[in-house]
């Protein structure tokens, strides 16, 4: 597997590597180096790469060992690119490191065995203290997603995936525990299949009570195993795409696997990935003043409103996620203007300084335009909501459900099979 750790769009100018162990070979511009330091500083200057101050074009560090002790520390990489939890982290990786330069930015790739990669994904996506069935389910889902390779988001760069939420979170070996390693070993080679094809097993942090149908989120044919379902034990289907049914659903209590009946929100932090903020993702609230929302929309879209009259949902998905929203107001030139946003992703991107948790929200408008809560969004869930709901899967595992029960709940009409030994 080739995983992008530092991407060209990160515009990163320097990176430090520390080699832990003696099992490394270094090639600079394809030439083997006999002497090199354990600590290497790589910089980008005037579109040229420098290793320890010397200009070069490519760096390949090969790791002859495949044991936890022999790893490379990479300082630093971005986690949560563009999302509300973006930060820089130092990571430890197994496998090889390849560094190139694209434009002004360094481009750092980690070449790693599939099973080693998956072992790290499980405890990067969710915390290593999660119950075994959750970690096993997460590993099988991550394996299916990467082997199905349906998204191919970074094919142009020759990558199987990046290190981040855009693909799936990969933060190296730092969070591994004995039980998380065991979860990977126990599920080795297992994938979710539909009609002899590996499933494009999508997942998100919290569906909010109902998962979304894949065709509402991505331009793809509806997959039978990515249809919307109610995230509880009922096995029912429910459609809350109409405005009134969504509002009613939001007011009522539900026994969702991702809700407080199954996952105590005060304890959620123990189970989430280490870059996640501890927050209430099942139900949340965000308020803006008129000035704040004008500023956010300007930064995100370049449209400068002087007044915003309405945020008008025009179309919702089965889970209540808004798929089409109009922002209606007045521009600087005093003309009325309607800004049309036509995807759940864009709605989340545009209506928050960083990123809104989900597009399943109601909108309350306070008539006082100078109120600190002029627009209040009350929402459900975190992420696109398609496929496995990670916090729901956690709720199921805390309730004693096993790995297969979790996977068959979220991915209907599938079989879990061993695809390699
Ligand atoms: Zn990606
Ligand atoms: Zn859920």
C-alpha cells in the first residue's frame, strides 16, 4: 500500500524523520548512502528539495524489518485536513518512507503492508480502548473499503489512500495496544462481500439515528448494502426527508445505537480517536450572529451578503441530511441574491468556520438581527451518515453484540468472507 502522509496540497516546507532502529537503508537520487544520521531534516526551498542542507530530487528510506520496534517517526503531519478537528501530529510508521517534491511542497509517502496499515487504521479511527467487536468490525470495514478501491481519490499521485478523513484515518503505530493488534490478527483477510464483489464499505462517525442512502451523498448508483436504515434494533426503514417529519423526529427520543441510551456521551472521549474533540455528536447545536454567518459565508464562497434573510432547505435525504439549501439575502449592491448549495458536503463546508458536523439540522431564526443566536442550527450526527455508523457500532459493541452482528446490521445483503489467508 502507498499512503500519502504529507500531500502536495499541504504546502509543507519541512519535515523531520527519526529512525528508530538499525534496519534502514537510505537512497538519495537512487544512490545508496552508506553513512547517514538517525535524524534527518528535509526541506523545500525554491522548489528544490534539501536533505540536511544538500539539494536532492528523491529520498527513499527502506525498512528491512517488519517489527514494531523498528519504525520511523515523522514530524509532523496534518490530521483532519480542513475539518473542525485539524491539527498537526507526530506519527510513528512501519514500512518505508519515500519523499518527493511537487511544486513548493514536500510529498511524503509511506509504503506499508496492507495488514500493518489496517492495524493502525483501527486505532486511528477509533480509540484503542474500544471493545474488541468494534475494533474488529472497524478493521474489516477498513480492509473492504481499501480493497474495493472504488473512490480512488489520489490515483493521480499513485496512492492507495491519504492518511486522513478524506480516505480513512491512519496515524501510525502510536495508539496500538495488545488488544487492538489482536483485533487485526483475528480478522486477517476478512472482507464484506456482495455478490462476490468486495463492498465499497463506507462509514461515518455518527448517523444521528438514521443512516443515509449512498446515492444521496455521492454521484454513484445506489448500492444495495448502502441503503438507509434506522440505527436501532428494529430493522425498520424510515424516511424523514420531509421537513415536518424531520422536525418531529428531532423532538422525539429514540433508542439509536449511536444515541445516549447505548453510548454515554460523557464517556465518548475514551472511545474516540485521539484527534477527536469530545462533544455531543448525536445531537448538537451551533448558533451564529448575523455578522458571524455573513463572514463565514464570505470566507467560504467569496459572496459578501449585507443581510441574510433565510437558510432554506429545499431537499433532504432519507436521514434528514440537507442535500440542497438556498441562502437567501441581499448583496453589497443591494440586490437580492440566492446562493444555491447542492451537496451535503458543501453545506457542511460553507456553514461553519471549519466544518459543520452534519447537514441534518433544523434552522431557527431569531427575529432580533443583533441576537447572539440569530441563526441556530440544531443537528443530528457527524459525517455523511452512509454505511456503518462508528459511534452506533460502538454502542452495539458495548451492548455485547459481536463483530458479525455489527457488520450485518449496517451492511444488509452481504456476507463476511475470508478473501486471503
Ligand atoms: Zn484521501
Ligand atoms: Zn448511528
